[in-house]
C-alpha cells in the first residue's frame, strides 16, 4: 500500500508547478472570446454607422 502512495506524490509535484501556467491558459481562454467580440464590434461600428448614414440619405 505504501509503495502505491509514492508515485502519486511524485505525480503531484510537477503538476503543482504546471498549475499556474494552466490557470493563465484558462484565463486567456475565457478572455479570448471577449477580446474577439470587442475587436469585431470595433470593426463593425464604422460599417453600421455608414449603413445608417446611407439609410438616412
């Protein structure tokens, strides 16, 4: 039983070092769609304004 515990402990220590990187990755993954939407909105805004002007005239 004790022999089975040691590999588990060894597997935990590299994961503890990798965890912060995974947190950053998760953060980027969650923020990315928001950034994409903002960028698309910024690009569409002038087009929508132009279409609104065209609709008025």
